[in-house]
């Protein structure tokens, strides 16, 4: 895989599979990059091995993710509760960046986007269906199926770009509308359940790997970790039952599983204690 040499936000000489510049240069090339969620070193290592260029993780998990991959472009999600004030948001963003993140994503107000962008921090916004704000649209549903919603979504795209974001995660936007929005905006578009027309196509690792029993409509299961986890749980319970049975039956520990003493030690121990 081609890599770019950069210096990260901690001034470390680094290599990346994608940069803000290469993402922008891919504008108009649907599916140029793939993105997944990663919150562990193991997930990040697997993603890099698979050729996936981008990952999203919680800001507090950036250092752990970097243990698994030094090359993936990592976007740190700034949680709503972890950072509330402007100072906290900036501090959290810079901590994530110096831990190894390349960008941040936030669903906060446009002034926050501008605050971050004014520090040259690459900011990704989140539009369309935003799960934490779903009360405003009334249910878990796509956004942009009416002309009114489509026009309002376009204005949100435009305002986000004007605020200084370089990219936008568009979630559950109808595919034909996503194609039109992506064509009209200068933002790098990231599609989560919004069709194939974006420059970046994004799925959650839990959906890709089949970690849950149900899969959202927009997702596709490529693995079956749920089955493996059930097998692991059953094997764990079987092992625990066997251990308990052996303890009850005095079958564990055996002579081979205890530390012996040389002959005479216990007798001398008793004599020294006087009994």
C-alpha cells in the first residue's frame, strides 16, 4: 500500500495510508477510501492488514489504537460529555492529536468546528441522521427523503464547509441525494449508510465482523464473531464447571500441580515451633 511521510501532531516522523491532502485530492472518486471503527490495538492492526486506510475511535482510545497501527489515518471522536466547554474541547482535541490522531470528528455547533479549524485541526462534521440527536427527527430513520429535508441538509453541508470542516460523515442519507450532495460540496464525504457515491465508505467494525445478533439495514455482515463469542462463552462455562467438579472431587490440585518439599522439612518445622 502506498504511504505518505508526515510529521504527526507530536512532531514524530510518521507514515500514513491517507492524509488530509490525499483525501481532498480524491474528491469526486467514489469509494476511494474505506473507514471502520477501531477502539483497540487488535482492531487497528487487523484493519491495516486488510488495507483499510481510515479509522474512527473515541478520543481517549487513540493511544491504544496507535499501538496496533502506525499507518491508518485516525479520526478521534470528541465525546459530548468528556469535553463541554471550549477549553475542554480544545484540550481534548490536542490530547487526541498528540496521542496520534490525524483529525477529529464532532457533532457540536458550528462555532466549535470553527474553533478547532482555526487551530488548523482537521475537523470532520456529522450530518444526516445523528443518533444522539435523533429526538429531533422523531425516530431512527433516513434524513433527506423530502424536498424540504434535502434542501435543509444541503444548507447544513454548506454551513459546515464555511465553518472550516474538511470532511463530513453523512449518515442514513438516501443514496441519490448523497451523490448529488457530494457532487456539489467541497467537503470530503464519508458515507455511513448513504450509498456508494462518497469518497469514503464507512461501516462499524461490529457490523462488518458480525459481533451483534442483528445488523442494520445499511450494513453488511462479513464475519460471525457473535457465533465465535457464543462458542467462547460456552467453552468458558464448560471449563469452569470442570474445574468446580474437580475441586469438589479432590481431583484438583494433583501431586503434579503443587510445590513439594524435601523430606524432613515439615518434621523440622514442627520441632522448631515446639510441637
